[in-house]
């Protein structure tokens, strides 16, 4: 019911992790930032048979990311009594599938990752494994935390503005 009537918006990936952790009854209220996401990663890491999974649906008929479709499928799996570990792993796997879809749609070969969500070892491992045919860039000299997102935004702006000056 909440999903059907929701008017909530966020640009933070960690809120999506929080929502899935809540749906799986792992954590409803964080006592520190990222707690639910950490619990979701830990639960997903318990799943041992990830090679045969398919991703959750994340695109609507307009080929846009649709959170309602994704969460509805997760809720459907919860109601079907699937293991929390499998659902959590499949959620992580689906995010990687979405990244791949975006990169292919945009004809991108170089993919950069920034923000606190990329402290998630499982997510980074899946990206490294499933997207190895792309050039992948992760933080090495800057913090992977959210403060580096602004650095990425600055680099994007400088890249865009240098094209408009030329």
C-alpha cells in the first residue's frame, strides 16, 4: 500500500538499500548512517548460489528506472517466502545489471564509482566480476565516502565546461 501511494523521492542509493533492508526485516531504523545497508550486504553475502540468478526488473515500459517495479518484485519474493539472503543478493546483482544496461545504452567504456555505497564489498566485487569488459575506476587516493561525490561533480562540470569553451 505504501509503495503504491508513495510520493517520496531521493537521489541517494543508500536510501534504496535502507528500503530493501526494511522490507527484509533486517533494520527499520538506523542507529548510524549506513547500518541497514551494511546488514543487507551481510545478508546477501550469506547466499552462495548467485551464478544462476536473474536480475529483478528495474525498467518500465518507457525504459526508465522504476523503483516501484523493483520493490514490487522484491516484495513478491518476500511474500513467496524466498530466503532473505537470496533476495538481498539478487538486489545487489540487479544494481550491477542496471549499471551494465546504462553503460551499454550510453555507449560508455569507462565507468567511475563514487559514494559511500561503493564501500559495499559485495557490490564492488560483483561490478568487478560482471563488468570486467569495461574500464572500471574506483577510489584510490580519495575517500570512497560521500564527500568525494562532490569531487566527481566538479570533474564532470569541468569536463562539460571545457567542451563548451572549445
